[in-house]
C-alpha cells in the first residue's frame, strides 16, 4: 500500500453518494480515484479528481486501483465481486454478500486463493443506537438476558420503483435488504443461534416479493425476534431487551443518514450533532436499588468502518467484517426461506 489506498466504487447511486464516496474522500488514508457512472457525470461536481468509468470492467482494468467497492444491486454482487478479485483488487462488498451461501463461499475462497482482502460493508454496526445496546449488555445491567427484539420499521405503502429491491429478481425483498442488518447485529450481540423459525409475507399488492419478515432465533435460554415491516406509520422501540434484573428499550435514532442527505461531510471525529432528547429507557436494579431512567445514545460514525478497513489493509488491525460474517448471514437467509417454505423450525 502507498501513502493512500487508491479506491474505486462500482456505482454512484444512493449508496455511492451517501455511504461510500463521502467517507473515502474524507478519510486521510484513502484516495477516491474512480467511480462508475454508466451514463452520467454527476460525481464530477463533488469529486472532480476522480475518473469516471462507464463499466465495472473498465474500473477493474485500472492498474492504479488497490481497493474496489461493489455497491451495485444484490443480483450483480457475485459476478462483479469475482471480477474485482480476479483483477487482483482488494474488495469491500455491500450486504447482502450474495444471493446464496454457495456464491458467498466461492468469493471467500477466491479472495483467499489470491491473498486479497474481502470485507462485507455493515455500517449499522456503527450506529449510535446499536452502540447503546452493546454498552448496556457489556455492563451487564439487565442480568441474564431472556428475550430480545430488533426491528426495522418503515412506512412505504406503495412500490418504490426499484425492481432490484422489490421486483421479481434474485436478492430482492426485505429478507435480503433489511434482515442482513438485523441478523448481523443479533449475531454480534448474542452469537449464532441454534435454530430459527421465519414468517414471510407480501403485505403490499404492487410488489413482487415479501416485504415483511419475522425471524425467531432460538438459543438455550434466550429468544431473539427480528422483524421488519413497510406499513408502520407509527414506529415503536427498535430494540427491546428483557433480562432477569431489568429491561432496556432503545429507539432507532441514529441521524447519520439524514445528515448525509443534507450534505454534511463526515469526519474521523464526531460529525453528527448530539441528540436533543432521550431515545432510550433503562429499568433495572443496580446495587440493590431500582433504577428507572431515560437514556440518550451518543452519535454514531460510519467512518469507523472505513477506518477499520484502512487499519486492516495497513496491518494495524483485523478485518472489521470478514467474509465469514457475511456467510453466516447468508446461512440465516437461506434457513429463513426453508423455514417459510416448510413451515417448520430449522436447525442450524
């Protein structure tokens, strides 16, 4: 690696504009060198120094690039990631890793064969609300945990127009779009489950694939429920934890996406404003005293992901989200589909 890690991104849609380009540009260890725009030149306004390529094939042929971000629709992940690795480039790939376990494992094997770095982009590990959950669990404020729920609610009663997300295409539907966030967080917090049961349904008439899911994770003495819907006009707590000593409720309150949409530039240090009001509720027992208090999470920072990638590529730290994490996520998705089809609990 040189003074900067020269990086290209495969798409300049929403994810490229919000979650990748601003962070690569702001981090002192990266150089945003190239961007794929098939027809437009929109990136030139903010990143005039970055080359524009018209295809991923052209991007992979750039001999100066050391890292490529595959942030295209899910059904394209496997072929494009394989192209990146065969070109000898290190790889960051968005969730979901691929559309099947077999594809994910094949990419992992190819990266290892070519001695290349492969990391799955999981920015929600760097949300402020999720960090608040981790903090409560690490401090063991609830006693032995018995029940947890993580949900991602939206209000989108009509088809949004993106076929790769809601049309009849491989990798479409909320099981592929939103469950990778919830599954990843659950496994990070509680470990890999022993079994699961899943319920999937298409709630809107104008979409082709299920837009609702509920997945129940089975552990020895713990149950974890993961849930997402698109018809929640009024949201409730996104995280609910119940332990033998107490409970913790946490809203989905991270404001990074809103700040990025407003054009705020990210940074290594905190760049989002602190919340103006509490977003959590802790009700437990501490040193024999009953405590019931509102809590306020600290701002998150997605730059943490790219900083961890930089450290991994320069030998200063581990891969923040290795391929194995992505493969576990795909195993859950495939087991959920099996559970729904067979209407049974699936052992993992």
